[in-house]
C-alpha cells in the first residue's frame, strides 16, 4: 500500500520549492531587465524564461526521471570520484562560500541600510548577519520541518507582501511600455534575456534543492519511487509557473517605472524607488520585509540541503555540525565585502555551470538515451575543458593578467559562441554524440 501525494500537500511542496529558489536576486533582476529592455520587454522576458525557469525546471525533472536521491547520485553516473568533487564544490559555492553570505549582504543593503547612518553600517551589518544566520540555523535544525517553515509560513507571507506591491504597480502604472531599449536589449532582446537568465545560476540551485523536495515527499510517508519522481516533477512545474508569473510582472513594472525614474544601475535601487512611490515611508518597511523574508527562506533551504547532502556523502560528520559550519562561515564572510566575494566565486560558478547543465540534459534525456556510464563520462569529459576555460576567463583582473591565464583566455575566445559565454556548448555536443555512439556498442568480453 503506497500513500499518494494529496493535491494540498503537492501545492505546499511546490510553494516550498518556489520559496527556496526565489531569493533577493530573483526579485531585483527582472526589474533591471525591464528597465533595460524598454519596448522590447516582451521578447526579453521570453529569453529570460527559457533559461531562468526552463533550466531549473529541467533540473528538477531530471532528478525525478533518473530517480536520483540528489546531486551526488546523479553525478555518480559519470564516476564516483567525479561525483565527490562536483557535489562538494557545488554545495560549498552555493552554500557557505558564496550564495549564503550574499543573501545576508543583499538583505541588509536593500532592506536595512536605508534606515541606518553610514558610519554605523559596518557594525549594523555584523549584528544583522549574526541574527540572520542565527535564525537560519534555528529553522534548518530540523530538516523535516522545512516544508512547514518555508512552504506554509514564509513563502505565503512573502507572496502576500510582494503581491500587494506588484498589484498596486500594475493597477496604477507609472508609465507605459514604449520606452527605448538600451544596450544589447535594443539589438537582440531575446538572446540577451536568454544569457541573463542563464546567469541567475538557478540551474545549479535546482540540483542542490532536489534533495529537499525528495525528502519532503518522503517525510509525508511516500516511499514508492514512481510517486516520488512524479511528485518532484509536479512540484517543479508549480514552483516554476509561479516564478514565471512573478518574473514577467516584475519586468513589466521595471519598464513602466521609467515613466517616473531614470534607469538605475541595479534593480534594488529601482525596487526601493517603486515601493516609496506607492507606499511612501511605509514602502521602505514593506520592501525590507519582502527582501529579508526572500533571503531567509533561501538561506534555510541552502543550509538544509548542504547538511543533508554532505552528511549523506560523509556519514561520519553529523548534520548538526554541518549546518553550524553552513551558518557560521557566511556570518563572517558576509562582512568581508560583497565585491571580493563575487570576484572570487564567479570563476567557480562559470566552471560549475556547464557541467551542471550537461548533467541536467543527460538526466532529462535518460528515457531515450539511457544512463550508460560511457555516455555520461564522455559528454562530461568534453565539457570539462571548455568549462575550465570559462572559469579562467572569469578570473579577477590580478590573476587574469598572468601568462598562463592569458593563453587559456585566448583559447577560450576561439571556441564558437564563446562571446555569449556558451563556448562549452559545441564541445559538449561533440562529446554527447561520441558518447551515444560508444554507449550503443556492445561491450565485448574476451
């Protein structure tokens, strides 16, 4: 007798997954896109949705189709040593070393900095990051409760607050959609939206959060692999549909804001202007709540996924110790300056991203291509070198001027589509074709 996943629980799991994904970056970024794209906003949104939602959705679907228990399970189809390396680097980057410190800094900069005198900001950020990660740790201590905390409390609250702001902005628009497009959005809005959505890095998060969804479904007493797989996929569809609606709405609001404000250098500034325009001084408080809740729920998900996954790979290290590390380290790093963090983590993200996308595509195509180790290993091997080149290409200036780096950067520039940051795609395709051919060949035994 297998329990079935009720519609109500499925909705909560979908909402939880949306909540895990939707951090402050996802809030700021479409507004900025809307301002830049102007009258081409429609095509820019389509481009953004293909990668910004399509890739993460495929990641969740791939987890379901291959019935993987998480990213390690999926990467182990290449080889076990590769799976250890890839999983640990992925979780350290998405967890304590980069994404999590950035969550606290972003929440502070947009939510609280406007209320605090400049000379007190350093101390205020320190106190805020300690409180923020203290709360994250407290809410991530019991992974079985994540569905309740994120899916039933924080996300609905976040949606109500953000919904209020978006509704007012759409009902009483500041301007129209007929403003001039800027930069690359003027000539190639669809492609620019596409590459920008690729840069949201949510495809990496979809691999990381897979385990949280799978565990939440299991905690509801469902143990049949087919049920878990279909539940995971349906939750993915719910969360991404919600994300698509919000992305599109925010982008349109961003374009219309040009009726009142000049284009800002990032979406955070515009978001603050919009909140203040409609709600006066209360707008700042509303925005602070929206941003802090957005960052908190993502931090809880990342902490829990970090603890569960690494405890699964290294059973000797307890979940409780892992989440102390996952919250302690970013509490310090959040104060180290966001710019440095981004400089050093971008190369690692650029390296991980092609490898993650290849894993996702192989997983999604597994019903047709199978899951042969030769196929996974060959495609990954061909992707690895251009992925390393993409990482080197993103090195901070001090390192990029070294002779070896210059040589590798010039190699990277020769790859087709390298200018779009997609230099890995052609080699990956070659690896895929070779992989399909050799995986079809029967293994001969002498």
